[in-house]
């Protein structure tokens, strides 16, 4: 098992302190069929998240309750996989950048593994997120002027730490793949017709793509972005870029996603789409979910807003439409 460059195909060991190829290409993971990334000796009690039916007017959806995972987000899947692999490799010190959920997830699993962890975050991160990350014993470094500056700062200050990035490191995507296999089992060995998900760096999209590729059939992936920050929408629809602004969907406020080309390829391969929604519609969707007993962050609600917009003229009754709820509302 090893990393290789998606551009020049150069190979790197999993414990490399390089986070991308010398040529600038992003890493992918090579492993043999049926080869496990790592034994899951580090656990926080992760479990198969339920599917909850939700009726919105004439539309019926299935909510994948990822916000119920141990640290409150789907990022636990990737964190569990990556930290277990790093633990097996004997890595004791890691650093990463995050807008919140990935930082909390990786810090928690790192704590369980006895690793030293430093998380670089934008200085406008919610205090709830800061408290959660710090509670796991991780060091917080706040960086001014946005999420992308935090990404630059950690790479400049890695020192002897391993860069445990949920964006750069393919080991993280291996954990997200488990959601695809769960959905396939929960739907009676069927693939959903559509999956709507909020997309910033695209970790869920790319992980689900890899997982369903293993199963042998892709659902239609529909990526949802805020109208205030929609680089994937612009790339997929080949429209001029617009200025990026702050949005209430903080976790997808990613102005320059590193795996943009991979995301476009995944959407096209699935016959899916990319939609953008207004902040007012995200807020409306979040309130609707709350009034039905489901409390999630605004980013999660963006996916519901996108599904409502996409099926504004209705949908066939037999379509199975899944909306993963990415993060708990208590975190922001």
C-alpha cells in the first residue's frame, strides 16, 4: 500500500512527510483488492448511522444521521481511518488545518491514540468548535484572514509533525467510503437514486464516489454550495467566477478547493449536478429540520435546501433520495 501522484505516478510511502508530489500533483492511494488500510484498534464507539424519513411538502427524503457520530460530524469516519493507519505506522505527532469539524474529529481520535495534535483554524471559527478541539488536548493556532490562510500556515510550520490533512491525505477518504457501503446495506443492497450533500473541499463527495465505485454503481451526486461561495458550481457549469463572500454555511466556505478537478469528474461520472442556494433558503431549511426534532449546523441544512430546489417541480415517488446530515447544530 502506498501513495502515488495522480499526475506523474511517482510513489511515496504512507509515512512520508510530503503532503503532495514534488511535481505538485495530489496523492492517491494504491492498495490491493481486499487490503485493509489499518486495523481499527482506536475507536470512539462509531456506529452505523440511521436513515430517518423526512417529508417536506410532497417530497420525501431519507436523512443519513451523520451528525450523531462521536464528535458530531461525518468527519469521524475519515478521522478514524486515518488516525488508525498513522497509529500503526508509529506516528506520534500530527498537525492539520480545519474550519472546525475535521479538526475536532482528528483531535479526538488522535487523543485516543496518544498522539500530539495541533490544529490551525481561521480566527472566525465558533467558540464551541474551539472548546471542543481544545478539550481533546489539541493545541489551537488561530490564523487571521480566512480558511485558506490557515491551510497555508500549517504547511509553513509543520516542523517534524505529520500533515494529517483531511483534504490532502487519501487515508481520510478511505474512512468516508464506509458511508457508501452502509447506505447500500440499509437500502436492501440497492444504491440510492440521488445523494445531496454540501460541498466545500469535497471530502464526502470523493469518499462516497470511491465507495460506490467499489460497489459497482453510482448514485446521482448533487453537490450543494452557497451562492456566496460556489467554486465547484462555477467549474462544473463553466461559468465565470464571482467574488467569494462569507456565508452562514461556514464549513463549505472554501474558496480554492484543492481537489476541484476530481470533484468535477465525480459529479460528471455520476450523471449528477451542482446547485447553489441562497443563505435565506439554508436558514429556512435549518429551521424546518429543527422544528422536526433534528438540530444540525447550517452547512447540513444547505443540502436539504438544495434538494428542495432541485425537485421544485416534484420527483418520482420511487426515487430514493438521501441527504447526509454532516454536522451537529450544537457545534456552532
